[in-house]
């Protein structure tokens, strides 16, 4: 896994797609930004240990939103360290009211624990991370509680899942609401107004060309607005892969019956594809196998996507 010092004593740790990237500020009072997925907490602990940080040392966790791949180790680290945990006010409300629907955990059958949030963040707040100041920018759309962090001096953007390089994060309108696409577009327009030299996304490698990334994301939103089926197909593909990452591997014969027990799969197919559950499932899995995204080995599905 790639570890890069992006500013003095502030390190970027690249993970995969089940686990969000995270950041570690190394000092006497270490700070973490996002803590990946719960099931891979041992990997998270091992990665921060490479920088000399133990869970018990952590003084503050900052979460860019409350999706399971960003808050997975929060509870365990907090129990060991007593650290503060900072979320946008909306995310804090979700956690304090134990709303596992708004966080997507229940909707997508994801593993996650509630935890104690001790600090609220608002749009325009300035976070001091060692010697570095980051502006909190509220960016709802993908997540109602989403934020990005911007260092004006070095023109660095920690973009979380608001901006990726060549794609955009899944849009779950059933949870986020019918205005989520409009919110996402406005959030991207906020980012477009910034002077950005380097972007560190929630998933994927760092990149420099924020203008092209913004153009790709805005174009995709516009396509979604003109084609409802595109939203549904994109969601189903991404969440099937995410589900495979959570369960990797899973018996081939068990996967479709499992999906049919979930809220999200049946509801999404009902909403966009007129209840064509098995037909759509087979089309998607065939395309994944054909494109070497998934393989079948010993009658089990195994995804080749980096977790």
C-alpha cells in the first residue's frame, strides 16, 4: 500500500475500494482522517503502525462522512485512546440518533458500529492539523454529511468521495433523496471555485488534474439526470462489487439468493428495471467475468478489485 508524505508530518495511505484511503498526522497527538472498513481494522492498525502510531496514541479522528468504509475503526480506536471524533453536524446527528439507514449501513447490509462523536464540523470551519490549516467545505450529494478538506496555502484538496479522478461515487437516491443529484452538482461547483494543485481522493490514487475530474463528474450527473436507468445500472454494478468485497469469496449459487434478501437490490431493480431481477443480475455478472473484474474459482465468485 502506498504511503506518501503530502505535507510535513501528514501522510496519505492509499487503500482500495472496500476501504477508503486515510490520512495520518504524526505527532505527540496523532490525528487520523477516516478509518476504513471495520472488517479490515487489523490492516488499518498495521498501516498506521508503519508511521509509528498506535490506536491508543490517537488524539482525534476526522471523518469525511459516515459511510462504513470511512468510519470502520472509529469505535475500536476510540475505546483504546479516548480520542475525539469530529463529523459534520449532519453526520453527528445520524450517529447520535443511531440512524443506520441514513449512513447506508442497514440499506446495503454493511458491517459498522456506532461510536461517540465529540465534535461537530460546519462549512467554513478551519481545522488545525499540526502546522497545517484545512478549511472544511460541506459537499452533500453522495452523502448528506459529506465534507472535503482544503489547504489553501499548498492548494491541496482531500476530496473524499465528492471527487474521484475518472468516475464518481455511487448515488443512492432512495436514501439521499430526489435532490441528491442537484446537491452533488452544487458541491462540485464549490470545488471548481478552488485553486487546486493536488487532489487526494477517498478511493484511488492522488491526481493533479482536478478540472478534468470535475468535468467527468459533472457530465455523469447530467447523464444521470437525463437517463434514470443509468443511475440504477451504475448503482447495482458498484454495490454488487462492494458486496463481493465484503463477502469475498461467496459461493456462486448463493449470491443471487443473498441479493434477493437485501433491501437495496430488489428496491433498485423495482425502481429502474421493472423487477427483472435475475436477467439484470446475470447480465452484470457475465460482464464482470468477461472484463476480468470477477472470476469463478471452485464454484465461488471472487472479485479481483483491490479491497
